[in-house]
C-alpha cells in the first residue's frame, strides 16, 4: 500500500520545477494588491464644495416640509381606536363586554372557556395571566377591574352539619338507630359526611346492624368518633319494627303489600302522609321527597322525584306509574332574587348564583330568561333544566 502511494505521488524533476513556478506566480498575484498600495500616492479629497452646498441648503430652509412629510410617513401617527371603558367583573362579564373593552375576540373567548371549566379570578393580577392578553391591555383595564368578594355572612356549612375537626364537640346528639337514621341524623350526632354516606351505602347493600359493635364494620369510621356516639346508639330488634326478614335498600324497611294499589299521588300537592301510602315509601323517604320538592319550588316532571337523595331507582320505578304531574308551586323572580336565595335551589350552585346577580348588576334587569345564555359560563343544557323555575 505504501509503495503504491509513493508511486502515485512521485513527480519527476521537470514536474517539480513546474509546480514550484506555479506556486510562486500564484503567490505573487495574491500579494500584488498589497504591494501596490505601498507605491500608490495618497491624495486628499476636497469636500469644500459639498460643505458649501449643505450650508446653502440649510440657509434656504427648504427642508422643513419634505422632512415633516417624511416624519409623518414613517411615524406611527395612525390614530388609535377608542374603546369603551367601564367597570367590569372578569368572573361575570360576557364576551361582548370584553370586546367592547378592547380585548380581541380570540382572547375574550379564552376567558369564557377558562371560566366555563369552573375557574375564576380572585384578584386583579389573576386577569393578567390570561393567555393571549397583552400587557398593555391589562395596564389599561387594571383600574376598571372590580372582582366581587364573597358575602361576609356566608357559611360553608349549615347548622348541625359535620364539624371540620373530628375532635369538635358533638352538636345536639340524639339517640338513633343506625339501621333507620337518615344522613341529617347521623351528621347531627357528629358522624362525618363521608362516613354517613358510607353507612347509607352499606345498608343499601342489604346489610343491617345487629349490635352496636357492628358499626365498627364501617372502615371509614374512626375509633374516637365511635366512642363519642356509642352512648347514643339504640338498635331496635327487627321483630319490634314490624318488618319482614328482608332488609330494604334504604332507611325505610320493607312493608307488607298495600291494599290501595291504585292510589294516584299528585307530585306537587301531596303531603308526606300521602306519599307513605305508596309501596316502598316510608316516613323517612316521604319527608325527603317533600323537602326536596319544597327546595325546588315544585316538581316539573315525574322523573325529578327519582332525584330525591337516597331513593333507589328500583323504588322509584315501582311508584312511577302512580304519580301524577301538576304545575310548579313557586318560581324565582330573576330580577329580585339575591345570591343567597338563588343558591338555595338544588339546581343552582354558588358560582352560578353569583354570575346571575353580577350580570344583572352590570346590564340591568333581565328582559327574558334566555338572556342568561349571554353569560358564557352558564350552559344551555343547564338553562333548559332550570328555566321552568324562573320568572321575570
């Protein structure tokens, strides 16, 4: 290999001399401009005539209009578009409100989508975090942002509801039977909400508590809570309850078949006693149905009866054919109701109540119930469900 390379690169003496001549000539040509500069005579340029022309131009003062035109041509002198500025709540303002304030439609829709997911703005600086919102727009609108605070009188827990701490003293304890007690009774005795729900589900599976200690089978029930409620537990033997051997799927025990199989119940005008005439509906469920009806303002459809808390669908299907619809008892005045009044309705959350009142405060009284659709965070499906409970 080495021998082949040597033979390939070998040059004769004549070829080597020619190569040296080529290299020398190429180098000479490359350095020729540099060598030439040493021999070239440097002359001076006379700018006097040019300077005289500039001085004459300035004296004639002919540059005013052309330069002014050039400045106007290149400067950003286009008048800025004027927008309406008004105080607004970013948690309640509509998309049209944002565009009137000078926010681009795309960014306005981003804000609406942000709120529709349940998010909200708690302080002015939160509005600055909106994706796509220009810093200049935030600085321009910052002093017009008014975020409504929660009412001071609002309490997240109702009276007698489970305390935040397990060590909180029990509120108004009463004697109860865990086989029949409803959720409110369990809460009143200091049992946490999630534990009370577990007890209800445990009973709905067909299980019963034979003795006090059976309550310890509820794995979410802490020992310290059990020790506090143990003196108030009173389990009534099944024979004394007048029930069959089969335990019901709710706080009401199975009943013997009623003679009045053809009883028809008006869903909005029947008392708790009337509801008890139906198979599978005892005192506990009858009270829940009536209480739920009063919170709603009345049942719009028969299907709403099945939404009663704890009522098994199997029980509802059995009585469904014996229910008769009627008109709603009470409606909410959309232009007079306060946030507190609105949020008591089972279909209206606290945030929805705030949005309804904030929009009314900003735009005046509602002309039509469908105007609620202007509030981006309120869905059409929700409005179709609750519209029957509003009036103007």
